C-alpha cells in the first residue's frame, strides 16, 4: 500500500510540474513580445510590432476599440494601424474599423497627411 501511495504522489507531482513547464513555455513568446513593445496575436501565435504598417500585416483584432484610448491627435498613421489593426476601409484621409468583431459600431480615423486628425470611437471604448 505504501508503494502505491508513493507512486500516486510521484505521478501527481510529475503531472503538476509538466503542466507548469508547458504553461511557462507557452507564455514565454507572449512575454517576450510584450517586453519588445509588441502586441501578441493569439489567433496567429505571432508578435505584431510597429513595423507591421510597412508590410501591411497589422492584422485584424476582435476588439480594436479597447485600444482607442492609446491614440491621440497627431499620432502617425502607422501608430493608429499598429494599435487598431489593418483598417477595413481606407482612403487618403480616412480609415474605418468595426469596434468589435460582432459590432456594427465603427471606429473612424481621419488623417491630415500621415497624422491623425481625429478619432471617433464608440462610447465605452
């Protein structure tokens, strides 16, 4: 009976440490990404950095409205795209995004050249 109890304790300990090691290994890329001032994309398991604007790879986010508060008039277009993702519609002076994946509310950014002139985000963003 004593050997069986010891075996069960060893198995439980091994499973616990296995889960901890897996969790640490899985979270590490996200932590490195955030430490480099990037945004972690769980969907693509990749780090989105500010260089995404140049390559057109800022992605599509489930809830871009949560990042509206990080933006202010005068910010570069590249920063707006980094924060909100690739826009759904784009013109020389305007870009739009849905506020959330299942929302009909829109985020509207107006630009003067390459600089953010105004940002309209739904209430509560």
